[in-house]
């Protein structure tokens, strides 16, 4: 019997297992699929040390109306998604009040500003340095007014949190990113972020490190979790896995499991899509094109275009309109080439209404701990 069972082999689960292992515990990591194959696989590969403030729900009626009318491409929604998540969305809206968001950000920034420092020893120990670049991230703007506002906001982030950046005009941006071919006003270059050319590969490298240090990784169905006097049990295709304690690190699947143990956790599910393209020129850094709501990042498998958020039920059928529309729009400034993937990848970001991850002992359930709800920054916060 293991001492601790960690359910969920995404970035958060793997790193939870590594941290517990480093503290002397005997740990088993379990998931229904191979490590790093779900939500952690499909992000834009940015370790966002600049993300000092979590994404608040806008309070400007004009922006909200734009979302509802589908005018932009960074957020989409379905009626079923809004209805099912209405309580969580209302709580999210309330937590996005400026004063509340300011207090939340003071906590959140303590996690993100040290993200690269937290990842660095694991990257080195896992021999994964070849996957990592230290060149920051680009926030590109097509209009001068947007660039000027972003530059002012970057100065504010530096004053409050020490986040470093520089503003590039159109000529400087194109000199540094020759892949840009269309008209842009310029960009804010966030200097402290790192990028990864294979997010799933980094998760695999961390999982291999966990094994090398004596950990066990098993295939199991988290929905079979049960508790008795001796501890916890989950069933897999080949064996039952038993442990004295359990850590739930299942990302967007966590609330469904916890409901079985009497715990209700409201969550805003933000679906994202990505696809790869055969761009003839690689980007030096991940680039957020604010005009299309797309993050473009050069990966081992090609140029990855990743979307913003779709507020839809977890089980909703794929509707990659955001990806298709965003790909057409970003092609105005980058030669993306031909699409490589036959089908888009789909994942779901687990966002809690207060924008902070839920970490600690599960109330009223002895022997259970939780670590999930990292929203857009699960890959960053590890």
C-alpha cells in the first residue's frame, strides 16, 4: 500500500507527486491515461511569470455586450454553458470587483512571479532544458491606442509586482520577429516568461523523473475512488491501487469526484482549442495577437494556434469556430501555412470563481487533500 495516492497526472498532479516524494513520502500517481495527455498537453507552452493578476470577468457593459453578441474572438459561449455555470459565473463576477480582484492578485502574484524559479530545478533534473526558451512572450497590438494602453498597464504591473517588460514599435517588433508579415502597431514584450516547445513532453519528462526517484505511475479510473477504514482505493484495468491518503489533482474533473464525498465546488469551465500549422518561419517567442484572440507558439509539431475561452459544458460537442475564425484573422499578420492536424485538440481550463487554486485538506473528508483550480495557469504554477 502506498502512503499517498495522487489522482491526476497533469502538470499539477505530477508536480504534487514530485514534491511529496521529495519530502520523503511513498507516492503513487494515477490517471486514466499517460502523464500530460489531457489539459496540460494542449496549452500554449508559456510559463507565465508575468501573469501577476488572474483574468477577471470584465465589468464594462460594453465589453460584456460584445461577448454576448459574439463580436470578439477571445471569448465564446453557449446557452447551455451559461445556464449550467450561472452560479459560478455570478460568483466570478462578484469576485472581479476591483477591490476584491486587487486583494486576490496580491496572493496570486506570489505564486506566478516565482514560477520559473519553481520549474527550473525540475527542468534541470529531468534533462528537459532543450524544451525551454527564456525569451519571454509577446503581446501584439494592431492599433496604436491598444498598444499605448497596454504599455501603461505594463508599467503598472512593474510598479506593483516587479514584472518587467519593454514596449516595441512596429519596426522593432518586425526586426525581432521576422515571421510577422502584416500590419501591427507594436507589442509589449513580457521579459520574465519562459516557453516550452512541447508541453506534453515536459510533463512526460517530469513523470519520468518521478519514476527514476522511486515513484509509481498507474492507470486507474478516478471515478472508482472509495474509502474504508484502511484508507483509499481506486480500480485500474490490471489492479486495485490502495493508499493511506489521497490527493485530488484532476483539474476540471475534480468537482464531479468531490460531489460523491459531499463537497460542492463551483467551477467555470473554459474550453480551449488548438491546431498546428506548417508556418514557413518560426516565431522566436509565443505571441498573443490581441486582434484575433489567438496565442501562436512555435512547437515541435509546428506553429500551434491556441484559442481563448469557450464557456460550454464539459461534455459539449466540439465547435471549433473560435479556432477557425482566429486562424483566418491571425493569418493577416503571420504566414501560418497549411493546417497539419485533421482534428483540433480540445481541453478545459478549471477556473474557480475566486480565481485562486484550491489547495489543502478537503473539509470533512479525513485523509483527502485537493490541488486544482489553477485556471489558465496550471502549466505555469506546477
